[in-house]
């Protein structure tokens, strides 16, 4: 089989690394890829947000399966166009991808299917939103309705923070994504990322993870795309998983079928485990980043076979197995992230880090200039480890980080401590 992965981050590096072990693959491409992915796949220069460009490449190179990594191609409808041209594609249709493309759409699904979630109000203009802030208790959560690269959420402790967040959103800090916002209640409890593989009629669990969103130690500072993660979460009990599947995942799938938009692909539920039980914060329609890195490092089953089962609606008889070990990843980011960050600084020592058994460094924002590896993004490396316990995996990851030399990088030293 010829397979094309879309994306160039650590998530896509993890996907390519996992797929590369399949003997069924005769050629593995990644667009646009990165210097780390080059070891697993042939990187090709494509604009993955241009459906025609992706479709033309898939046709010309007789691609058997396309795996979009990030959300934008999915929300743009790349799966629909590929399927219309008889090319197998892993992921939801454009209509179903609205679960991530619009937080208001997800709330409407929750209301229709009686899925537990935070109470909210929706605003399309600044003045009514600010007026509403005077009528509610704090803290509250302010969210851009559209795609904001994981940065469109503000937890406001008081009215001044809330007003600033509302003004920033309507003044274009998140582009068109922030021209509509949700103001919702703040939910108390630990967060959990729960993943299911769906084929339009069946959903099977593909484990869980806990993410560290805030940029600073002890979960302070602004939200980021994720500064680290570990899997499995110790808070997930058999009873809690039963509630998540039966009160959140399955009702969502049934509601989408009812609306004529069955869901295929990875369904990623961001949850808060409250005193009343699990409540949905948001849905993502793809593997999370950095959660993907820890999930695929734990996966024992063949990833390619799982993706094909999702595309071909044969998940009912499919079983995904995971190693018993724990996995953990620490994100190394450029100084200044998630604000304006430094680019172009040299990175070395990755080979030494990967000599440590059960350590893999996934590349995110890297490039090469004159054959020297340098930083090119906000989140740059994802140092991932596997061990018997989360504590052991944590020790391995930080041992590996000490081998990496990068003067303009930083990382949180408390990933996995909770």
C-alpha cells in the first residue's frame, strides 16, 4: 500500500513512526513533513490546506490511504473530496468535522443528545458579551467558536480578565475564529483526554491521556497547544469509562447518524471529571498533540490495520491492544511560546537522547539550514518515553532532555507529577 500522511508536527511524526513498522506499506509519504519524519517517510512539499493540491498528488502517485493529522484539512473537507475520487481517507467528513470546527455546533449536539457539558451562552457581538459578564459569577471560561490552534480558550478569574479576553477575541487576536465566542461555566475537577476510533456505526476505545495545557510550572500562565502528556491516566476507572462511553461518546455518534453525518476517524473527547461525573469540554476530530505521541508509543496493535478498519466499517470485529507500560512526553518549546518566539536556533544531541532505551524524540517545529537542525516553530520537540510506571517514564524523558543542547528552548519540569 501507498500511504500519505498530512502534516508536519510531532503528532504526524508519531503517526509515520508507527505506520513505518507495517509490512503492508510499500511507500510512505508525509506532506510537508519535517527533518525527523524524513527517517520514516519521504517528505513532499504540499500545501495540505489546498484540497486540490493534495488530491492531485494522491491521484498521480496512486495513493491507497490518506491520513490527515491536523484539523484544518478535515474541517476543509479533504476526506469528502478524496472519497469522491475513490481514494480511501481516514477521518470525518466536513459536516462531521464541525465537532471541532465550531464549539457552538458541539454544544447543539450536546443539547440534542442530553450529553453532560458546561452551561454556556453564545455571542456574535462584543457589547452583549461584555454586558453579560456583569451578571455572572467567576471564574468563567471564554472560548473562540472556531479553530484557534489550541489557544482560543481563556479561564478568567475576574471580570477584568474576562473583559480583556472578550475584547481580544472580537478585535481579531484569533482571526475569524474569535468573531463568535462562547462564555461558559467553569467546571471543577481533573481533566482527561479520552480517545475512540469510529467507523460511522461503531466506536472502540483507544486509551486515554492527561495533557498539560498551561505554559508554566504548576499549571500557570496561558494555555498552549500542550506542554506534555502521559498515558494511561490513573483517574480512569472501569465505572468512569463506562459513563464516558454511554453518556458522551455513543450519544454523540447516534446524534450524528440521526443528522445524516455519521462519524469516522478518531474522536477525541476533552473531559472534566466533576463531582457529578464526566462532562464534555470539547471535541477534537483527530489525534491530539502531544497525546498522540504517548498513545501510539503504547499501542501494540498495527496502526495501519486499525485505520483501515475505521475506513472500511469493520471495527465491530477489531480489537486494539496496548502495552501495559506507561508513556510520557515532554514538549520542548521555543522561548517566548505561546507568544512571539525565537526561531532559527541550533539544536543538537537528539541522537544521544535516543540512545537511551525506550526513548523517542518526535520532531515538531524543526527544519534544516545548511544541514544544521534548527528550531522553526513554537513547540519544537516531543521527548517521549515508555516504562513500567509513569514515574519511571518521567525519569527517562528528563534524562533524555539533558542530552539535548538547545540554548533557546524551554520545557516544564513537572510533567506527570500530578
